[in-house]
C-alpha cells in the first residue's frame, strides 16, 4: 500500500507526495524534465523518456496534480484529462501525472531518480519544495533540470546551451561542458525556481537550457529535435557517467536532417534562409569533459558569452 508523506507543516492532503515504495539508492542524481514552456523540441520530456527507457526506470512516487495544475487553460488542451469512450461508455482514462522513477547505475557511484512532470501553473514554491525535500530524503548528490527554448538556429549545427547553477563550485565543473552561463534579470523559468530551491536547501543544482530549431517565417517548429536532446544528454552522460552511446539518436538526427535537406533542395526561399542563419551562427562544439582542460573550458565559455552578450540568456 502506498504511503502518504506530507511535505511541509501547512500543506493539506491536496499537496501530498505519494510514495509507493522508498528505494534504497546510492547518493542519487535527481534529473527533472517538465512538459511546458521549456519543452521546445520535446527536449525536456523526450530527454527524460530516453533515460527512462535506457535504464528501465521503475516508478516509485508521484505528486498529486490538481493543486499545481490548471486543467483548462484557454487555447490549450495539453493538460486536460484524456478519456476514451466506446458507444457511450468510458473505457480508459488518462489523468495528468507527475511521476518519480528510479534506476540503478552500475557504471557510477550514483544511482538515478528521474522526474517526468508538468511545469506547474500554481504554487511554484511548494511544488519545488516537494521535489527538493524528496531529493534530500534520498540523499541526493545533485539535482539537474533541463529543457529547451525555440530559437532560429540551423538544424545542422550544435545547439547552444546556457546554464544556471547553485554555486561557484558547481559552475567550475559545468565550465568544462561547453556551456554559456546565464547573465540576465527577468522572469524566471520553473527550472530556475527549482535550482533556487536547491540553493536554499544546501543541495547542488544545475539547469541546462538548450536551443531547439524554430523557423517562424515558415510557420515551422521542429516538434522533436533529436540533435537538441543529444546536446543535453551528451553532457549529462559525462557528468553522471551514464554509459550512453546515442546510436539511436544519431539515426534520428540523420533521418530528420535528410528530410529537411530535401525540403531545402526543393524550396529556394528556405535554402536562402538557412544559408543566412548558418552564416551568422557561431557554435561551441562539445568536447568530453574528460578531454578538455579547465582553462580551455573557461576560455570557451567566456567566448560564448562575449559573442552572445546582447541576446537573451538562460530562459
């Protein structure tokens, strides 16, 4: 029978984290992906699902959703419950779920906790506290959140990634990963709220925000961007010693780019558009963190920030 654990003294049962069975894990990394604004190119949800499949992750807990999510938002259908009817009888129901899964990682000293959730519409602080409290109770070594924003970037080039983290110590490690560091003031994403909550609770936290190709002039956003997903996961692969080889993502990248190349050959306007994007695009190719010196990593990060100082960062 599932155990119900209250998070916070002032919370009622609507804010309950439901634990089905508390796993015994070795100083796990908690990795979070959310459907919502930072799921451009399906990077956040698609990336977490990729890890869940690879490690055959097992569900062990969930957050009750009604207190945090608005099911009916004008102009959006993504959060509404899905029912399947047959001759007037409800046969299946699919309600919104925010679920924690765990996985053992024999290649590392750290196991994994994977959260596949939905960016909350309400009560951000409480939702973030729920996640971070569970991470603390599991003895988590670090929390990672990641996603992507839509961006006019060439589909054949390495996506830019910006980073927000909890401390200079964590930043020094992330500097080896060919990322830029967010320097801006403005509205926060939920991922940044989550990292902030980690900071308050003394847990190391990192948010990675990639770019996913988007071409509004052609009313075209790539719904699933395997190159952007790989750009995030290849870094997490080194940071967490996951042992991923990415051959399936590489196949998906070739397939998608082959289709776009064909369209480019058939459409002179799109071809000229991509040439212009490519001409003005500067990338920071990723090298394994094990193959790059700290000074070189810092130099690359500083060059990235200098080139992009006038662009919005770290959404």
